[in-house]
């Protein structure tokens, strides 16, 4: 399938490579881009040859956020709401590991996209922030609080301030900071490490993360241990 706002490639070793591709707009997330991401993830969801996905941005930015021009046009409201709701849910519920390789800024909706991925690494020139609060748009709070904790997430979402790569590492928003030229290769290496494990084990673990956030020990143990034995280990 051909795309205009993204580039999608199947790499060796079972890795899907999804690049936001509006570099002239700093990869602002438009209705069309969200629809193309939805289509791409839908195609890769059941694709046995794709076992993990890397998400990055073309040019000097990961994503500067939602396309503000579209937000200013009332006739776009229904399409904006529908595409945004479906896209966020599709990224969060994608059944295979996702790695955000953050180059440059990840602001607003770009920050959300990175937070919805399972793992984040970034280049030394990366920056994160929720400036949309200043424009009257409440940030997406819950995925961020799961990553950095409630206190840090509140401060970032309410202030809208921008943090650099080193602060993102200190907050454990990202697991690594690498030189810009090494970002994609490092993401590929990380994907390869994940895919050393058998696909059923990886996908079982990912499904648990998606479906069971907030469970207590007993409920979690019944899934992580008992269900894992029945579904994975006893069928080997």
C-alpha cells in the first residue's frame, strides 16, 4: 500500500519501520497521517513477518504535534476526533513491541505518540513537551504518569515546559540517549534483542502490559504466572 504522510518498510529480521514523513511540517500529525498510521498498523497487526515496530520521524523532528491548521478549521472537528481516537487506541493496543526512536522534538501529539510506544530511545538533540496546554488543549496524562510517575507527569502536563534528552533520561522517560547519527541503528539493535525471544512469549507479555495496567499482585500473578504456564509454557 502506498502512503504519502508516512513511510513504511519491512526490515530484515521481522522489524517494521514506520517513519512520519512530513519533514517540511516537522512531521505535524494530520488527519491523513493518523489514517495512514492506522492502516499501516492494521496491516502489520496480523503480519507474521512483522514482530516489532520502530517509529521515528523524517528530517530534524520526531513530531511537532498535531497539525494546528486543521485544528483551526471547524469543519474538520469530526474527522479530527474520530481519527485521533482511533489512532491513539491503535498505537496503545498494538500487539507487538513498539520502539520510539525520537529524533529532535516530540511535542504535544508527538510526545503522546512516543509515550504510547513500549520503549523510547532518543538522540542527544531530542526534546519533549506539552505546549498545547498553553493553547487550551489538555495533554494526554495517563500514559505519561505510568512512565515517569504521577508527580513528574503532573508538572510536565500543567507547566507545558520542554525538557531535553538528558532530563528525559533522568526521569526515565527514555532508556537511552545516543548520538543523532546512531539513533536508527541503535533502535534496530534493540528490536533485534527483543526478537531473540520466541514470538508467543513476547506477545503474551505485551498483551499483559496493554490489558492489565493497575491490577494488584494476586490478579497480576494469576495472569503473569498461571495463565502464562497454560498458554505458553505447557504448549511448547
